[in-house]
C-alpha cells in the first residue's frame, strides 16, 4: 500500500473526502477503498462502510470509472 492510499483511507476514517489523481484512483485507491468497506462490514461498522462506498461512487463519477454514461444499458 502506497502512502497516497494510506492517506486516502485515513481521510475516510476522519469523514473527509478524498482528493487524488485519476491514475492513482484507478491503479490502487479504488481497490483499497472497496477492501476497506469489506473489512468494515466484517466489523459491523456500517457507517464507515457506507462512507467508503459513497466515496467510491463519487470518485467513479469524477474520474469516469465504469460503464459509459452514453450507453448505460449496453455492455458492448
């Protein structure tokens, strides 16, 4: 885990939004946030789990991660 990823997880724990580059988000921060949310589920910490997944959703939209907005119903 890189220092930037650690800082992102720390910001989530404090309830602050994450600011990162699209490259850093796609390369490792997104995966780390999802893993963090899963750990929170295991620990019955639904508040942090929802916060982490909400941040994943926000950053997915910000950095254009996921299916194209032009054709949300088409996978090809």
